[in-house]
């Protein structure tokens, strides 16, 4: 699942990073039947976008909007809708779902605004750490990796500690903000966040990377905040397990 929770032009980077993560999953073997993409989907053709139909995470980079299949728009669903979507409860409201079982590994990428133990969901709803923990505990899975780029995202990792088989890698610890990275000088807009760019570039160059080494690389490359891992003792062996389990 890939989620970009911001819905304003000023926060272009959150949707762009979500789209870039979607493209990363496609490059590494996922098809659209196994990806749920949730974004506002309102920046590619915004009147302020001087490249209509194009979304980038670096100046002159690839168009990460090309071919993207958006399953749900952030304004059309609430945080409570994630449970049926992630537990395979297909309905008229939730036509696109995933159905993981005890043999499946699940990747979740979440990018948007955050504060202490809270995440923004669009402009009108707030998600608390306990809600994320309740959501995870309602699911069936083998292993789950959450990559989260938001200010104070470590507080969400803290709220989920103790849940078996789940690893959180966050852009920031529980008491700090995360930082934007690439900027488009012509539009005057931030295109991406540093943690997410580092995650994508690292995994693209080495999709078999050991999880410990992925964390070390993110810790070195993320500027302005501390990339952090949570729930390691309930997850498994980060010194042996790799991203190959997910790709």
C-alpha cells in the first residue's frame, strides 16, 4: 500500500514521493492488482503545474505520474476505510482491496504531515498512533514493513511497538521534523523529501539489501532528521533479512 496524505499544492512533495514509491514497486515486480495507491491526485493538472500531466521528484527527472493507477483519492475515504481495504473486505465502496494471509509480506509507504503521535489525513482528519496499531493488529500477514516519511513519524513507530512481525523505518524520531529535499526552481516548489529519495535510490541500486544496511544507509543520507527503526525485537533478524523478502 502507498499513501500520500497531503491534498494541497504547497505539499506537492508528499504526493510526488508516493507516486515515486508506486513506480519503485512496479519496477521491482508488483502489478496493480497488488498495489493500493491512495493520493489526492490533484497536482498533475493543477493550474500551477507548468508541466501539465507531469509529476517529478527531481528537476528534469522521470514523470512518476505516468501510468499510475490511483485506487482511492484521499478526500473520498477516511482512515477507517483502510481496515476493509487491507483485510480484503471488497464492497461497492471498497472495490480495490488486498488479501494478505499468513504467508504474505506487506509493504506500506506513508508520506505526509505529522505531529506528536498524530498524522494528517488530507486537510480534515487526524490519525493517531493507536489507530495505526489497531489497523495492523486487524490484519493477517507474515511480515510487514512500514516506511514512513512524516514529521515526528517515530512516535507512530513507538505506538506500534510490541506487534509481532512489523518493522517501522521512519524519516524522523519521535521528537523532530523531517525535511524536504529536491526543489524545482521554476515552480518554486519542493519535489521530494530526503528520506524517501534515499530509500528509493538505495533500494533501486540494491534490491537485495540487508535491512540493517538499508537502515544504515538511510541514517547516513537523511539530512536534518534521524532515520530510525522501531519494533526490531518483535520483527526478526535485521542482520540476515533483506528487501528481497518484499521484492
